C-alpha cells in the first residue's frame, strides 16, 4: 500500500488505565504529547511507504478504529519507548466484526502490520522525541548554579548524595 494516505488521529491514553497514569512512571502524558506534536504522523508516513496492508485491509483497520488502541510507555530500564499494538478479538470471526474480514491470513496480516507500525512509532519516539536525562544528574547540587554559594565541603557532601 505504499501510497500517500492521511494518518489517522494519534492514539490517546486509555481511560481504563487512569490509575497507572496517576504516578505516570511510564511517562504516558509526555509520550502522547509527542504523538500529537508530530511523532505519530512522522512514523505513520514512514510505515505507510512499506506496509504490506492492502487498501481493503487498511480500511478494515481504520473502520475498526484499531489505530486508536495503541499503547506507548517508557521502559526506564532499557531506556526506550515500548508499545502494545492492538489485536483483533479472539472471536472476531464468530462475531463478524467486519464484513470484509473473512480469513485468518487477512487477520494475521492486519495484526502483523499494526505491530510493525507500533515498532516504528516507538523507535521514532525514542530516537527523535524523548530526551530525558536521569533526574539525579539533571538536578544535582549544581542545579541553577547553587553550587556557587556552597563551600567546598558543603559541595562535596551534596555531590555524594548523587553518586
């Protein structure tokens, strides 16, 4: 489907995960702001150039609003953005969720391509948008030039807190 198509609206944090966002240890708010600022469109356009989705499969994903179901979160240990791609319900065939979705192969292609999109979006966020320093380093005793008012002994004591 390598053609110029309009990206769908970027996903938003899911309401059901509201408690998780309260602490926001995964930096959801920041990541979803970056999606709105252009990361989603940049990554989507890159994905659209090489996606294996047919026009019909793309229409199915759009009509089922699967693009809205992506989840992105910060993995502090790995220092990268991670993602969860949307999946079709297990009983999609029995429920007849879309009239044009009628084969397991087609469903697998849709899910696989959405996974590829999630990977590209996560990579785009990690490489081009996220610039978070370790807060210990960013707010040490030299923060706002406060170290100028400290004696050498006080500065050493403060600095040891961040080692």
